[in-house]
């Protein structure tokens, strides 16, 4: 089997408040998406990366000139729809059920090639697949709508799910098709089939740029590392 990366980059970035899709915001001199794709391009075992854009995207060519990734303008209304569109495009390009697909958020631009290698090393002989994740360090609270603590949640078995998430093309397509737009990541859809993906520890630095204040943190980390 081969290893492909699939990068959903068809979101609007509403929570970021950037006034444009956040994947095109410049961080440390380059659009966020360029940092993300550069990290994946530095992983030799990945034969190719497919970027999923919105059909209405009019920024990609100007923002990432000469980009060597495959591009599919098949983004949908939800992240799961965008990933499903990308999986179908990978099939059109010759990928098969047994190939591994590493789905990685465009918005996780701090990705390090060594974390991708760790994920592949841990999962390439696994019957299910797995994901990068980080054990929760903070004490966890459940809260009410008006902002009062309703419970303290045992954090000891809790992990924050990140990406890449690595599954065989046939399995992840079946899982996402069954769960639909409710799936916020690939692993939850695979779990709904009764399977247990492997948790592979990465780093807090593999966070997803989501809120306005995240851009400065990402820029700082890209510059100092
Ligand atoms: N994504 C996508 N298609 C969608 C929604 C999201 O390809 N319909 C992608 C985003 O571009 C992002 C990744 O999925 O790289 C993770 O989603 P998220 O961080 O939620 O990004 P947005 O949906 O763009 O942001 P927001 O939810 O704040 O609008
Ligand atoms: Mg979103």
C-alpha cells in the first residue's frame, strides 16, 4: 500500500475573525496553507498530497504559486463532505481501498515531519489506523450555558485529538459515508463502526489555528523553532 496525504482546506474560518478563509492568512511570511503543505512535502513516504479547496476558491493559485500538490475543487458544506470529496478524487487518480490516507487539517500549520513519521511508524501495521493526539494536561470542567461549573471531569483517560489521522482509504470512506456531516474527524467515524484507532502522542504545538489570538502564537512558534 501507498501513503497519501489529504488536506481539507475548504473552510471559511469563521471563528478566526480574519475576514478571509484562515488558510490564506499570512503567518511568518507565508500563507498558513503553504506551511502545512511544506511539512507534508518533507515526508518522503508520502507519495503525494491532495488539497481539497472550495469550488468557489479564487485565491489558491496566487497564494501558492508553483505548488506541487494535487488540487481538487470538491469542498463541501462540512469538513466530512470535503474529505469525502477528496477521497473520491484520490480514487480517480488511482488510489485503492488498501492505500493509507493521512487526513490533515490545513489549519494545523505547525506540523513537523517527524510527527508524521511517528504516526506512520506506529500505524502502518495496525489493523485499524490511528491519529496524533495529546494527553490533556489541564483539569477539565464541564460547564453550563451561563458559564458555571457543573462538574469536574476525570482527565486521566482524556486526549485532545489532532491530525493527521491515518486510515485505509476503503475504511475511512465507508466510515465517513455512514456518519455523514456529524463527523468532526475521521477517527470518530471509524469508532462508530466499533473500531479503536491508535492514539499516537504528538505535541501541544500541533494545535489548530482557530481563534484570532492563535495567529500570533503560530507565527511565534514558526519563527523560533
Ligand atoms: N474544512 C473543509 N471544509 C469545510 C469545513 C472545514 O475543508 N466545509 C477544513 C478547514 O479548511 C480546516 C479544517 O477543515 O483546515 C478544520 O476545520 P476548522 O478548523 O473548523 O476550519 P473552518 O471550518 O474553516 O473554521 P470555522 O469552523 O471557524 O469556520
Ligand atoms: Mg469548522
